[in-house]
C-alpha cells in the first residue's frame, strides 16, 4: 500500500512539473516559440532528476517489468492527471489566466478539429520522443548529454505538434474544454503514447538480440 501511495504522490508532483513547463511555453508561445519549447523541457528534466513518476516516461519500461506493473502505471496516470488538473485550475485564478486561456484554447481548438487517426499517430510519435529523452538521460555519462537528450527531445515533439496526454490535460483544463470528443481523444493519446514508447523499446530489444546472435555466430566461426 505504501508503494502505491508513494507512486501516487510522486505522480501528482510530476503533474505539477508538467504544468510549470506548460505555463512557461504558453507565455512564450507567440513571442519566442523556440525558447518556449526548450523551457518546457524543464518540467521533464525536473521529473527525471527527482525520479518522479510520469506516465509517458514510465510506460516505456513495461516490457522490463512483470504484468503487475500495469497497476503502477494506472496509479501513475491517475496521479498525473490529478496534479495537472489541480495546478492548472489554480493557475486560472492568477492575473495571467486570460493569456494562458487564450493560448491554450488555440491549441485545443486545433486538436479538437483534427481527425482521430491524426491524434493517434501524433501520440505514437510523442511516445517515441519521450522514450528517447528518458533512455538518453539514463544512458548518457555526462550531465550535458543528459540535458540535451531531455530538452531537445521535448522541444522536438512540441515543434512537431506531437500529442502528450499529460501536457494536453493542462491545455484542456486551462482552455476549459471538457466534452465527449475530448475524452475519446485522451484515450487515443494515452494508448498512442504507450504504443510509441513500448514499440520503440521492443524494436531496440530485437535489434540488440539480433546483434548478439550475429556476434555469437561470428565467434563460433572463428573457433571452428
């Protein structure tokens, strides 16, 4: 029980970090778009350094865990959404609320007018980019490398219009858009993010296995 409480609270904090990134991005979206996408990365960078639970960052590890890991993910995404919706709602009480709502509404309107398959594909692409950010941060031996993987991957998925289910929860909350279509699109985003992240992880595992098999065959030929 304590494990899931820890995951839940950690996930709420991760949601807060995403809202911090979203707020900075929306503030700079019109004046300095590129800077806004980079500063957005502070949210994910903070999450990884504080080892918080973010659904899009954790779902890529599904193949490395037992089936019960699914419960960890369910607790995680629940906490993420609660954290994002809560802090986004608090931000709507501030003086920058009109600006945040205007910018968020533009983004949300574009998403709501998009096709379901476009949302799904963009969500898969986002899952791939977040996996790259997480795995790059984990495997890089240098602080600069860790930072570059995180900030550039986040910047790339925002510039490309990829769909991040947790960040989108902040946009939709700030925009005040809640309807059946939005719910359906969120389910697609959640699934797409998972497919992208788990899919790229699975393909890398296959490549690594094939390379290992090739090396073993080469070693046998040398011994013969």
